[in-house]
């Protein structure tokens, strides 16, 4: 078990924390910029959905293998290679945009590759947390990481909006590239003393996958959690990412309006993360997850009926706030109760929701 110490004195935790901020700011800039590019430069509402589908579907397919890889190799190595490769892809995207050569086909290919890489980063980062902090600190550690993510999701869209408003879309992609590469530097494996991968029974990846599926099927909590997360990701979070740029364009908004709406979502999630970081839920965490899902769905229905950008920005704050009460309690219980030897293979079914 990791030694219990203040989180910010845990060197590995701090490096992961900093790397995560750079990665998510860069990622959120990419998401905001590519959405605006699809709506305005390609003049196609359908292009937004196609780009997100291109990123999501390959990711869902590769997630089947992401957890197996995270279980067999050092997680920091996986995270470093993933970030470095994503940085290269972003730079290629910048070159295409700067030279006015980006077509929908190229954009779909790059988005698909980006999503496939995230399928390896998510399981590695998620399964590393319980290995570097004490069990009693899991909810707080998850809340801190979630809070950092949401601060980053606030900062990223604002930077992207400012860059697109004052410089260019290409400039926004270039800044995102630099930030993701900074993330790779902080997660560089020699800087982090990660223990060697433990001894495991030698078996094929197919058998590892079979064991993971069987483990999930044997747990009613994990099965219900899977249904809850799929519902939230596809019907709320994923739908929001498609709807936001379209609504901004429909109401005659600018890149700054787009960034304010995405930042509002991040502020809501940040507030929820701060509350859960300060107050540990010890009972009825499963019920809290379901209440959070119900609140998110109701708020999303209201959001769909709101007629102005100002009110849309307000309601998206409350949607973000309620979503945190789905993710953090579930991940904490899953980490506390999942057997260590199957943690990586199991958690990849539930990790990293940004692309969905």
C-alpha cells in the first residue's frame, strides 16, 4: 500500500497533477477549436457530429485493449508515449490549417487517431492513482484530479476563444500542441519512480479481456455503473459537445461565446469537485451517482428548451455541477473494491469520458 502523506508532498502525484493540467488544457483547446472550425470554416453542422464520432468510435473499440496494455506495462511509459504522439498529431493538424489544406477527410482521420490514443492514456492514468495514494485518500485524490481537469477545461476554451478571436484558428492549434508536449515532459518516466509491473500469470490478451468481462459481469455495482456512465456520456456529455458550437453559431455568437459556454461547464464541475474534495461521502455513494444522473438528464432537457446564449451558459453550469456527483463517487467505490490484479483491465470500461 502507498504510504499515507499529504497529497501535494507526494512527488509522483504532483508530477501527474501538473502533466494532467497541461494535457487537459491542450485537449480542451483542441476540442473547442476543432468544433468551431467544423461549424464555421467547413460551414457544416454535420461535420461537428462526424468529427466527434470519428474520435469516439475508434476510442471505444481500442479501450478494449487499453486496459490490457495498462496492466502489462508501466503506466507512466504509456502516458508519455500517448502524450508525445498526440502532440505530433496536433502539430500536423496545425500545419494543415495554417496552409489551408485541411479537408474533412483528413480531420476525421486525425480525430480518430487522437481518440485511439486516448483509449490508452485513460486506463493508465486512472489505474495509477490507487497505486500512488493511500486508500483513505482515494476520494480526495480523485476530486483533486477532477478539480484540476475542470480548471483546465475552464482555461482551455478561454485561451482557444481568445486565440481564434485575436490571432487565428491555426494559432489556437499551435498553442494546444505546445501544451500537450509540455505534459509529456512532466510525465517523462525517468522523472517518476513507478514500481515495476508485478508478476502476473502468463496468458493471452484475449484471456485478459475475458477475465475483465467476467469480473464486471460478476459485480452488480460495476454493471449498473457501466449503464449509468454510458447514459451520461452519450445522452448528456457527448450531446453537449455537439450542441454547444451549433447553438453558438445559430444564435450568432463568436468564438468567445463558445469558450464562455465550455468554461461554464468546467466551472460547474470544478465546484462539485471542490465540494467532494472537502467532504468525503461514506454512505449511499451508489444512490448519489443515480441522483446525479437524474439531475443531469432533467437539466439537459431544460437546456434544450432555453432560447438565449446567456441562459444556455447559466444552465450548462448546473449540468456540469451535477455530473461530478456521478463520476467521483462511482470511481472511488470502484477503486476501493476492485481487486488490485484486475484494476487496469477492469477500469478501462469506465475511464476518461471527454471523448464520448
